C-alpha cells in the first residue's frame, strides 16, 4: 500500500501556527495566574490542539473548584 501525502496550502500552516501559539500563550498566562505549573501547560499547549486546553479547563475549573470547596 502506498502512502498518500496531502499538500496543505501555506494559509493552513499559518492558521495552525496561530492556533497553537495562541493556545500555548493563553494556557501559560492562566496557569501562571493560578500558580499551577505554567511552563508545563504552555509547552504542552504548543504541541497539540485542543487536548491540553480541554484537560486544563477540566482540571482548573471543575476538579480544583471541588477540592477547594
């Protein structure tokens, strides 16, 4: 079986980069504000979309809220 390669236009690569950088920066800033491992969240946010964002929001908004009372 041959592999097929999909050519992405430059516009798509630019959009992906903008989304990744925006997510990483937002995660870093919010985690720093909450003092919750900002470098971990920022770097992870630069790698993939949207898993880090979803997991971060679940942990910080639901789990930590229940824990703090």
